[in-house]
């Protein structure tokens, strides 16, 4: 038998083996399909990928450069809520917590693994477990800001009764804790603080010059993000010059106002109804029929 012939027959016997195996495996696979989950790729990216980590590091590396610029330029402010004679106020930065400073991908991948949806109950258990990790670059950046005399505030929609476990989790990760100032501004900590964050930025802006904002969600920067797709597109056009300058956006394909805008933020809809609205919001190109 020639070398060539022998290699070919080897290939054929491998192939026929594969065919036999797939025939044997076929019915078993069909009976036990791997469950589909709309979060899978997003959360695989958030929890496992180098691409996500590199992206976060790049945002915080740019932020360090921007912070130095902002400190040198007294008229610099990131907050549309900042008014009056703010130039001489002490500087502050504001970070959202979840998926901006703190990484909750273990909670999110838990939803994928168990085939469950987000619920306030399981989320609360996660918060109280104090298992969030740090988003790459966030601890280093906030410690740098703190070392420059910049007050680091956390404006989060975790609730007021979750403040203590949240603080312990953040402190264990190495985030600056604010000294004698309450730098953790939770949703409903004051009656007028709803989930929209503008009121809390205005509160900080009374005593500080807010030089940078950080978020993973458009609504960490402007309340206009809570509208529908068209309002968000308009708000984006109006805000463009902020991004990469004084507004720092972290990536989060897992959840956020981007995901709920197509279905009008109506969380009562079923998963199928939400998915249909989201598919309907796309602008696809399809190949012409052959
Ligand atoms: Mg967030």
C-alpha cells in the first residue's frame, strides 16, 4: 500500500467512525438539548474574556489621564447638575458600583447556570454574600484619585438597606471608603433619591466639583437614558463630546437600559415578548434570496 493510499484509507476509517458515533449520539442529544439562554454570550464575555478585562483596563487608564487634566483645569466639570461658583470646590469623582466598580458576573452566570431570571430576592442574597469582585482597573484608579485628594463617591441603585454589606464588600476589595463622609449614596437613602441618579449628583455638586463620572449604563450619566430608543439616540447625540473626556463608560452587554429600551422598560413582559421586541428593534441586512 502506498503512503498516500494508506493515509486516505486512514482518513476514511476515521470518518466512518465519526459517522457511526454521531448516529449513536444523535437520538440521545435530541432528547437532552442544552438549554438556550439569552444571557450566555454576554456573561461568558463578562466573566471569562480577556477582551472584557482589557476594555475595562483601558477605560480606567484613560480616566487617570483625564483626572490629571481635570485637576489642572479649575473650570472642568463632568456634571450637568454642577452650577454656580464651583471652581474652587474640592474635586470629586462619581462611580456607579455594579458592573462599573464591582463585578457581579458570578450572580449573572448563576442565572445562566440555573435557567432563572433576575429577581430582587436572589439579588439581595448575592449582595449579602459580599462576593462581588472588582472590575479590572477600578481599585487602582480610585486609589490614585484618593491619593490626589479627590473624594470618591459611589452612586448606586443598590438599596439603602444593602449599604452595610455593600460597604464591607467594597472595603475588602480595596476601594477608598470616604473617611468621615458618607460616600455610598444608595437608592432611597433619602426620600427624594429614586433610581434616577440626577438628584444624587446635584447633592454632591453642592459641595464638590465633580470631575469624572463612571458607569456601565447610560442612566449613570443622564436621566434621559430612561426613555425609549428614539429619546436615547437623541440624548446620545447631545452627550457625545462627554465620552472619553469626563464620562467614562464601562462595557456591560448583560443588562441595562439598552436592553429594556426596546420593550419600553416593561419588565412584566414574558421573555418571549421581550425577545420579540428586541428583535423588532434591530436594523438587519439579509442576503437576497438565491
Ligand atoms: Mg451599573
